[in-house]
C-alpha cells in the first residue's frame, strides 16, 4: 500500500472558516505548510469572483503572519497549463483551494497540468487544503449537486469525478448547517464502498502528516458508513425513500485526534478503522 | 414476556397527518378501531385550544365515515377522574391522543384514573393512536424539549416520564421536517438502552395487532440504535459535542411492514430485531 505517511497532509475544511480571531483552521494550514515564511498558493478556480476570493484570503493569511502568498487564478481551462500557474504550485509548501462550485473547479482544472502539479506537490510533502467546494473536490468521487427534501431519496444527489486525493470517500461540507445528512445518506446508500464524510462549517478534517487524523475547529465531522447496509435502493423508484438498514454513524467533535502509530496516545477505535484505511490508502481509486 | 400480541394496536403518528384526501393514517386508525361504527374517543388534553382540536378531528373522522366520535377534554388534572371521561374511554374501540405539548398532557393525565383507563383499553384490544405530542407521550420515557443547534450536544434535550405504552424507546415526531436527528442522537447517546424512533410528518408507525409492525403515510421512520455506542458523553461538558462512535441508523419508508410470525412474508431483518423486541415487549419498563 502506498501510504499517506510518505506524503504531505490534507486539510479538508467544511467552509465558512473563521479568518481573524480563533482562526484555528487557517492557522493550522500555515503551520502545516511550514510557518510564516512558507510559500502559499491560493487556487480560486472554483469561483466566478476570483479577485474577491483572493482578496479575502490574502488578508486572512497576512493577518495570521504568512508573508509569501500568491493567487492562482484559472478563469479558463487553458490557464491551467500556463507556466506561471504551474510554477506557483511547484514552489508552494501550502496550497489552498478556495470555495465556489466544485463542478466549475473540475471543469477548469481536472486532467490539466495544474491537476498533475497538485498531486506532485502532495507527493513531495506539501499541505493541500480545500474548503467548501474545494473540500468536496479532494475526493476521487465528488458530490456535484442535490438536496433531498427531508429524507434520503433515490437520485436526489449527483456525483462526478474529483481531484483524487481521498480515494474511498465522498466528502460533503457545510454539513450540519445545511442539514446535508440525507444527501450524504442518499449517496453512500448507492455507493456503499465509499465512506461518507460530512464536515461542518468552521471545522476541518486533518489527514496526516503520517498515519494520523484529527478534527479541528468549531463543529464536528460526521461519518456515514454503509459497508454493512441492507437496502432496496437499486429497486426503488427515483424520488422515493429507500429502505436503509444498518448504516453506521459516527460523530467526531473538534479536538479529537487518532493515530495508528504503534505508540499512539489515542489509537484508532475499531468503528473508525475502515475510515482510517480509506483516508490513508492512496493506491486503490 | 407479556407480548403485545395479546393487546390492541398502537398507531404512533409524526404529526401533521392529512385529514381529507389521502388520509391514510386517520383511515387506518378507523380501520384498526373496527370501522365506521366503532366508538372513537379523541383526547385533547395536550392542547390549550381543545375545542379547536376537537373540531378538527370531529370533521376529519366524520369525512372518513366514522360516526361515533366523542371528545375527551381534560382541562385540569381533576377532570381526568370524571366519570364521563372514564366512560368515554372505557367504551371506545379507538382512542386518539391529539397534539399540543406532551408535558401538558402528562401533567394533566399522568397517573390519573384516565391514564389507567387507557392501559385497560389497550389490554382489551382497543387501538391507541397518538400524534405529535401524543406520539412522544406513548413511551415510558419521553422527550420533553430541546433543539440542539446543528450537532448532537450534551444536555441539549430533556426527558420525562411518558404514558408507558412503548417501553424501551424514545419517540420523536415532526422528525425530518424539523431536522430532529441531532436531538434524538443526543438522547440515545445518554440512554443507549433505548431505541430512538423518529417519525416524519404525515407518517405513522403501526405496532400490532399481533407480532408485526408497519410504516404508513408519506415519509419514513428513522431508527437510531446506540446499543453498540462508544462515547465520551458522560465526561463531556454541557453544550459541547460528544464523540459518538458506532451508532446504527435505519430508515424505514412508508409502505414497509415486517412480521415475526413464523409464516411471515417479510420477516424482521436482523438490524431491526432489537427494535422489534423493544416495541413488542410490554414487561420491562
């Protein structure tokens, strides 16, 4: 297994992270990137208001002491091959993918040289962060849209191809604030091989460095595990509620961390071992 | 085990049930009570607008063909001992507890002769229905209040003593429409011996007659099973999010029914066996 312990860390943020006081998440990002002198690249490609997004993060990172931040604007797919864009990512110790629309992000950078450069950066040890749309995009599989009304429903949420940094998961964001548990249930019910990860606003799942993960920020990360699911969903009509039996649900509040290192203070509890393998295994898409 | 197969049926309704077209739930209630000629008593004690509540159900039941409906108004605790009140319940084949506030309902009738009369009615085979507050009140244990913001939280929901018809469960209503999963998670996390039952609006869980249960109406019933929970909740400060690992979640859409009879077409699936025992066992409070 090609283990993430040989790679950089991922910071998967549920959106709306604080940017001034109590900016735990952005502060941790700078720390994981290597501190105030670390070169940071902010990718605005998910947004149609790239200048505003960059202005927001330029100010936020400066307020936290980071001095070497540059924007990576990709307004069209061709921009994702520009030497200046690739150099910014190649030189970065921290890369931050800002929010917007994950479909726009993938349409602009999926399969481009910039996409390859992001993988190369993580492989050489950079910290890659994504917030909101940028968080969902980190999976191999990505939620694209959908809001079931009140219950899980067949066909109520859509999926697409993501950037491929988290192989066996599907990541949703603004999770509790937008009541997205039914959207995530709808997706994992159809895809029980994937761990569903719901990240609250101002909350992040930190994967690595090494064989550990942590939840930081203000809320919680909710895990939906359908690996033992019994369901009639494949025979259920679109728009109707499927029978779902045996979903496993875990709520991990901020302040929690686990490690699979032999001497870990908090070893990974049995119910989270599948998730842990899914997060750390980089081999099987 | 004193099994519910020797008792009448329970109809546990999530509130806001339709009362004219597609009145599946009220129609099923009349059917379980014995049809158009069955004597029906409507208990309005949960409400402070008892006349309006009675007017609503009088019209609804009449529209569905029921011809022998009477109100049971209990405006003060002393009313729950009145001969006319006890006679109405003693003579009823169907008893419908309308909504309002479950704390008011219990304050007015808990431990009174009317409370005893309700148990006697179910023991002789009557159908007992409760909607909204009347549904929550059917448990031995009852949710009284509480609305966690976005996550399960320590101390975010309160409990009290209910009417005692469903022993090992805690029943919540308006479940999906009011996003109450976190309230129910907060309660079962502290009380893992109880099955959490969340019933959507215009949806009902029908228990009995005999060893079977069904979900009817428009939505679903969500079961939260914390029997294998790993949590730090007893050591977590009030208002904060506890670590919850290994909650089991089941979604049962309307149209589903199960039976534990030896010749059942749909036997109870393994993940629901604990719930089934909890619903049918009337011995252990």
